[in-house]
C-alpha cells in the first residue's frame, strides 16, 4: 500500500465540497430571484411615472384610430352603444358635490369619480390633451357646452359653469381611468343638474346638412347607418374658401352626437389629417331616432360650435 501524493486532499474534505450540479441549480435559482426583484422594482418605477395631478404624462399623445369614440377602443356591436345614460358604469360612479344652479348666474360644477370601493379616483389618462372632458346640455338639447375641469389632490374636479336657462341639464364626464398596472378603462358617466325656474322646452330645428356660425359656412356629407361605421365629411368655409382650421385638443374637429329622448351620448373624433381640406369622421349610431350633432372647430384661436339635427328612420 502506497502513501497518497503530498498534494492530494483527504477523503473527508473532498466529500464535503458541493457537486457541480448542485452549484448550477443554486446559480439558476439565484438568477431567477434577482430577475423577479428587478422586474418588481421597474414596475413600481413605471407605475409612479405620473404628474402631480395624477395624470399620466406618458399618455399625453394618446390617440384613437378613426371611427372610435373619444375614449373607446373597441369595435363591433358594443362600439355602437350610446353611453352617458347612467351615473355608474364599469365600476365607476360620478358623484356631484351639488346639482342645483341658479339660471343665468355663474356657478361651479364640482364632482368626484369614485371606484367600486367608493374611493375617489385620482389617476386618469390624458386623452386628446385633457384628462377629463365634460359636456353639458339641457334636456331639450340646447345650451351645449364643452368644458375641461381641473382636479384637486383629493380627486375633486371643478370648472366654472353657467346654466343660462331654467330646466334640467345633463352633464357628461368623459374620461379614461388609469389603473396601477397601466390599464385604461374608458367611461362616460352622466348626471342631471337643475336650474330652477319655468322650463319652456324648445323644439329641435329641422334636419339640415348645412348651417352658418359667425360668418363660417359649415356643411357635411354622409348619412349614418345603425350599427355601421359611416364617414361624415365636414367642410368649413369662409367667403367661399376653405377655412384655416387649427388643431383643437389635438384634432381638427370634435364631434359630439346626442340622441333625443334618452340623451344617449356618442363622442367621435376625426381622422388625424384633413382630407382635401375637410374633416372626416367615422360615426356609428346605435339605432334609428333623432340625433343632435355638435361640431367643435377652431380658427384663429377661437373655438366655435356648429349644430345639426339628424333624423334616422
């Protein structure tokens, strides 16, 4: 029996060292754990990338494909449904601070958006340059206003509002709530406001395809069809020439469509560029009825609204 070489390790020390397969497994597990921790940290950083007001600045340039609503990303039958018929939808509720106004006197509209747990919502995506679009109209579809309120840290939205005539008015809050994981929920909620006094509802004007607003001639071509996306092409001219349209809220025009009777709300936006000097919208109406169209457009820094009545048998 010969002695072991001088540099050989004792048998007990060799058996105590970890084998190579165990070492590889430990390295793989450690690498996976590190990746998970880094991913969590980056996710927290991305989730906090908002402005002080709770709006996600990364979504400031958020746009929509032609034919979809202001905050609607779906297509098909559901895309044709009118919204704004309820104070609650998709787990969100509009909660006005007060609903009574004095007709003809300056007031302030204040409200919160609450989630399913009744907590104030403070995170909203910036869509078409604003985190919140508010449309106000009297129930006879007169007195249209398109407003953009500001949000306080506690989630209370506020904007000056004057209801010029007595009656019951409808306020629509059109927004996209932003979840912690970045998901957006597009919602339009509606609530009634009241201006006390004698209410004398006005009949809707006759259906026409052209009108005049402050020296501008505004007309459109196309006939909406229930359940189908159809182009409506609006031309705005002044003294026989195409008006020098400017982008307003990131687009050359905004179209709000309200249905008479239940005040169902449709909000559509145009194609991103003018088409032969005209503004082309893709509109899908939910069914027959009488609708009121409100077209906002801007020239020389001034926003004007052209109004039309549309009868669909």
